[in-house]
C-alpha cells in the first residue's frame, strides 16, 4: 500500500483459521474453462493456466450484525489491441445476495507500492475478515489468524480487491520488456486497470450499480486517475473516491537540498504527532493546529532565510527541536532541517530502537546501532510479509479451493524496481477534472497523523488549493490516530468505518 521508493511501500493480512465455509460445487462454467485454454494458447510465455473462478459462502459479524456473503477468487484477462491475452489479473470479491444485486453499491480496492497486492486493505482494513498487524509489538512469527472484521464495509457495499500485474497471483504473459511497457508505467497502469474494473462490472451485471473506488498510498495516486479514465473513456460513472494515506504529489514529498520548503514543512506536523503521542497528548486539531500554523508561516520564512541568517536558523532549530523532541544541539547542526531517517533513528537513540516511516511509534531494535548510516529495513514492513502472504495463500488455495502453483507476491521488489516513475502528470489534475464532471461524486481523503511515508499535511495543502465546485464539502479530509495503516488500530478503524458509512449514504 505505499508510495514508490527504494524500500517498497504499501500494505496486511493472515493465515486463515476461519469458520468452516460452504464450497460452491460449480467453480466455473464449461465455456469459461474453454476460454482460459484458448487464451493460454495465444500467449508468449508457456505457463499452466490459472484455475477457473471459484466461490465459497461465508459469514461474518460486522457492526454487531451477521452478514452472509459469497467470496470469489477469479481472473480477468488483459488483452492487447489485437485481442491477444498479455496478462491475467486476479481479484477477490465479496458480494451480498439480494433481490436486486445491482441495487447494492460495489467498491473496487487497490493498494500501492507500486508492487503491493490488495491484501492490506482486504485483510487489514475493510474486508470481512482481518488479521492483527501494523501495531507495536507485532512479530513475523505471530500466528496469522483471521477473525471477523467488525469494521468491514461489506454491510453497506460489495467489495472487489484488485491485484495489479506482478502482485498477488496476477501475472504477465509476455516478456520482461513488454511487461514493463504494458503494465509498469503510470499511464498503462491506469489504462488496463480501468478496463479490469469495467470488465468485472460487465461480467457480473453490475454496470447499473453505484460504483466506488478506494486506494491506499500509491493506490491513492491511482484512483483519481482511474475515476477520470472510467468517466471519459469507458463510460462508467463513479459515485465516490476514497484515498487512504495517498501519494498525491510526488515532487512535494522527499527531502533534498532544493529551494522548495515543501518537503520539510509537510513532514513536520507528522513528526510532531509522533512526539505528542509519546507524551500522551491527544492527536487532534487542538494539538496539531498550532504546528500546522507554524509550518505555514514562521517556519517557511525562517527556512527560506537560509543558514547564513543565524538568528532565523536559531529560531527555526529551537522550534523544530521542541516539536520533534530531538536533541536541540542535533537539530541546530542540521540547520533545523530534520530528514525522516534521522528523526526515526535519533528519537530513540538511547534505547537502540528505530521507528517506522509508516508509523513512527511502531519500533524495532537497530541491528547496527553504532553504524554512521542506517542498515535496516522498515520495522513495520518487515513484520507484514510473513503473516499477509501466509494468510492470503491459505485463504485462496485452502479455503476457497482456487489451487495455483505459484508464489504470492504481497510486496514485489521487482515491480517496484521496474516501475517507470513518469511524473509529468499528477493525480491531482485528474481529481480536479473528475470532480468537475460529476457534481454528485464524493471525495474523501483519510490519513494517520503519524505517517511519514505519505504525510497528511501534503493532502491538507493540496485540498486547500482546489476550487470550491459550488459546495464546501466536495473534498473531505479526515485524520485518525496512527500512521500509514492507521486502520490497524481498532479505534481508528471503527472511526473510519463510521465516516465512510456516512459518506456513502450521503452520495
């Protein structure tokens, strides 16, 4: 679920110990199996065909009420302009039966990376089952037990989780160079994924349903562009977009020595949030509002004055040290410019622990505390891979019975490394246009206060620059205690559910 970087980003699940489920005795029709065999014969790479779509019946208690639903694992082919199958996208769908299925909303969910499967939103946030992860004290060896998710969204919308090519079990069927051109660019990513959404809707008779998109991290980069592509190219209107810890403006995030103060001012409120939480203070606008105001005003003035202005740099350094909790002498040596890695390592230097970029209060011990530079991966990400992979594979292959001989890629370093990071266009442009086209489309941006991967203050500044579109509530920004995966905290997940339930009802 996360933004592109040298250390892969985006997010979580578990090995399943769920109640017994009823299996669908008709996994796929004969013509579906025949089509799969025909498609396999048209591909460049010789791989065994993936199984036909398969469904099981399950139940979960959500918001105190039992929900009976169907869980389906299946594939949607990706074809080139000549009709040749060049890839297969695997999805997991949860649908609730009713007299008129099209009357229920349907939400398509994407994680980020690039290179992350949708498992984190699925088993960590909004799916009907969840596993404990993303909190202080979690360990890779914890048993990945799935339990009912009381804050799932399934009681008010059907859910379809999409694994882009190269993630989960989704795969390319062409050579490496064509794979990169067809799937691993910002432009082609939107083109084929929007067609996947359209094809699922058409196959399942859901084109007349209310349709929503939710994306986390780089998935938050995807969904505004997907909405605009679906609206203008495929004739599919989108009722609402939810961006979870989104990566909306790549040039603004990431420290360097450029003139722009944006990276420094965007990070400061989240650094302060981590410190306030360690002090036992509440994370809300009463606490963070003064930090935001300082970041917008005196911080920028003193930073742009430059280190040659000693008085300005002294003021800047003292205030940054106060808000971050770092040693004032260290902050002054840095001229008040505290990068994320320094913050995460130095705030707990005395205990030998390091914090996570995704939640600064999720920590692990530094394996090389005497090293001048960091020599460790992110503490939170390293606790996710084992439980999420084991959980999803067990669910798909054992519970659903969708048998496949392949490795499940929860977070793919290969996809992340091969991604073409063309930033000539930003999702904010498509977001503006998508909102302008549809006066009824609801847009919600949600963040954790402690996130230093995709800091909430970037979205605050972006939202402040958007037009009014005739109503003040067209774009809503909400923050919750926690980090990038704030929903891993039970109270924050419950608050998110209530906010989104209200947003869906309103739209």
